[in-house]
C-alpha cells in the first residue's frame, strides 16, 4: 500500500508540475503565463475600444493576441496614457508596448525593439469643404495645426517650427480629439499617421480628406532595454505570423488591403 501511495504521489506531483509549466513563461514575462501589453487604447484603427467601451479592438490588438498565442501565453492589454507609456515598460507595468510605436534612433537607444511589422507615413488631413490649398507641410504656415502630443507628428511639427515655420499648435493627448476639433472647426488641419487618417476618411459620409502624405516610418514592438530574451521570443512569433499568413490576414481584415508585406 505504501508503494502504491508513493507512486500515486509521484504521479500527482508530475501532473501538477506539467500543468503549472504548460502556460509558464519561464521568467520571460512579468506574470507567468501572461504577455502583458501596454497600449494607448484610443488610436483607431490600431487600438481602440469597441462600442461597449470596454473591449479593445484594432490591428495591434489582433496582432498582440496572435503573438501571445504563438508564445503559448494569454494576452493582457493595459490601457496607458501615451505620455507615460515608455516609463511603464521600464518600470515593469507590462512586458512590452504594442501601440503604433515608430522605430527611430532615439527610441532604439533607450529601448529594445522587435523587427518592424507595418509601414506608415504621416498625413495632412483637412475637412472636405475646406478652401485651403495644401500641397506640402510648408503650406501649414499661419494655420491652426492639431496633432497628438509626444508622437512622430509632434516631432515633425516641432522640427518644422525649428526651421522657421510659423503656425499655431494644438496638441491633444488622444488623436480622436484632433478629429473632433477639426470637425467642429476649432482647428484648421490635422497632422497624423496615415493609417489613422485612413480610418477616418474611409468611414461612411466622412467629412475629411487627405491632402498630403510623406515621411516614411515603421512600427515595432517596444520592450525594456536589455530584455533580449523577450525580444528574441517576440521576433520569432512575428516571423511565424508573417510566414503563415496571419499578419496579412489581420491587415486585410482591419484595413481591407495589404499594409504589412512591404516590411518583409
């Protein structure tokens, strides 16, 4: 009986260890079994809330779910204000940032980045009935220009200001506020990501139009500097998602076109 009891105990311990390890990230993530993802959920079509105001949806959300599945982890999305999003990954509030983060040299010095997963450019947006003629960023002189603060649009307009362009800046903490203000006539123009502009101009009866695009850039997944193990694991998952067609499927479902293949 003792021998049988010992065998049962060993089998139970083995089963328990197996169950405990099945979803374990082995120290790869902050919470075992979970990939926690920081994002500013207010940036359609990349990341925003569904009509219930609670469920995150969008391109980065679907990609985050797919990456977590490849890593045998559960995704957990952490809504974070953009101005604090990089500090959050540094202080381990989440494992990574999937929130339309442009890869640039300054950010690469401060953080780890995955391989790029989608290309983007900047866009200038006007109301359809605007009498303004804008063929280049220099035509923004004297106008009220809205953009989301601490984004590449902010960097772009700041650089133009340094070069001598005179305009009135209207900075908002969410890009949706830029479009609301433009619709109400409180600003003249928006500078934003083309991927975001597509979302607004493709809506039925959209009052907006794109009048300029430029400044090619790429988005990547951002992690704490030195977190090479997680970076490698996420890159592996991304590679598999491109190879098996999942990234293309997500792009077609969200945008109605292929906006991802060009980065590969």
